[in-house]
C-alpha cells in the first residue's frame, strides 16, 4: 500500500511503498512440533531457540515473539530455556471438533532482523472421551405379528475422540429374538440396527430387556451403554402417516427463544390408544438436541437456544411418530438458518517497530 508522508519544512509528498514480502523474510520450511492434548500448563513442546539457530538468551535480546491471529494464545516462549511451552490445558475436541488432524499455526517474529518463521503444532488426540448415547434408555412397543426380518434402527453412539480412540464397535446383549446388524454409512459411520429373527409372542414374553454397548478402540477401551425395553402388544394394522415425507423451514438467526418454527403431523386412523400418536427426535446430533425442543404430543418444534448462522447454516433432524400400539413412522426435518448482518468487519493488525532512514 502506498502511504503519503509530508516532509518537515516543505510541502513535497513522498510516496513510501511498504511491501511486507520485501521486509519480512520467512524461512521456506515450517517448524513443526506435536503435543498431546490435556497436558499441564508449561508443558515443553519444542526447543524453539535451537530451531531458530539462537541461544536462549537471544530471545529477549533480539525481541523474538509469537505472532498469532487466534484470539486465544495457546503457546508461549520461555526465555530462560529457549523452549516453546503450553499456556494452559489444550482440549483437542474443543479446538478442532472431530477433524482428522488438529493443527495450530502461528509465526515467530525475530524483530531485530524482521524475519518471520512459520510454526505448526499438531495436537495429538488422547482417549479422554467415552462413547455416549443421547438417551440412557430406549422404550418402544412392537406388535406381536411383526414379521421376522423386520429391522429396527437404533440410536447411534457418539465419541468426541478421533481415529482408533473414537467409537469402533457395537454389541447387543445375547437374546433369542433379536440380533444386531451394523450398517456402514458412506462416510464410514456405523448405524446399528436390531433385526427380529423369530416371531414375538406376547403371552410367552410381554417385555424384552436388552443392552446395546458402544466401544471405542482406545487402550484401555472405553464403552457406553443404552438400555432397550421392548413391550410386545396386540395386533394393530395401521401405522401413523406423516402429512409430508420432509419438512423444510427457513428462519432468521435472530429469531427469539421459544419461537414455534414448525409443526410436524402424523395421522393414525385407529381410535383409542392405538390412534394416539406421540413424537420423538430420532438419531439427532447432541448439538441439535440442545438447541431444539419437540413437543411429544403436538409435534411442535421450537428453539430453546439462540441460532447462529456463522456456526450452523442448516440443522437436519429426524422425527419419529409412534402410535399407542407401537407402530412407527419417520419424517425428515431441515431447519435452514438465514443470515442477518450481526457481525462487524474484523481488522487484524500485526505491528513491528523498525527504523526507516
């Protein structure tokens, strides 16, 4: 950028062009380190003085400092040892969610020589999260005339760790009526399904209690469980039917809390208990469950937390309708968040001091 400067004692303007690429000479290769997450404050990451070709005491003498665009400073320089150390405990899941690699990039500025050295620190995942289900217990009803081979999708578990530390397998407790079949999604995700392998008999066994276990691949292995309670009921030949297969709604991100966003509706022709329909979320992300609320009797979906376009532009979810005899139907719902102008432009300035003749 050309900056006009007025000289003392005259009106002549001189254009000085300051081009960052000419003033700051960065090394061609990055300095790379790795550090496990959840380490204590002051954990030694690497000998930055040695990698810069300096002695520890030169860090202060040559005004060496970290230049970072992040709002939170994760690392600091130890002028006594010449090392790069952690400022506090680093939570990989909070920093990078479930990205395959978690990289933190910043620059080291050697101010007296006007040189920038790029640094990249990889945060290594540790097995500090247990697989969890959104529910502790799943209760539903099945008609005794349900045909063997019928598949019942089960809630999937979630593990915030990555790689082998993430959720790896499911197991269903041994029983003569159901077996577990895990379907692989296109993105490698696992979707557990329970398959009926022999006819149900309400007179023989009216209630089935099962346990679904989700395990990760860490050492030692961590696991979470979901209790499943199945009530066998008499015949009912008409399941609920949603008015739409998919529901779509668009709402501005500043919509007030508790706003009714849309209503899903499923009809059942039966009278009495068999015709009473209740609604539940099915297989939705923990974050979505925290933001939205579903009235199990009216099918009304409202927001109980603020929406943020910059965080999520779209919220997909699945609603399950179940009548009093246990027959079910499912419909998809997509809530699209509309952006409003609620963020001011952010200017990031890195300043250095040097003499210009």
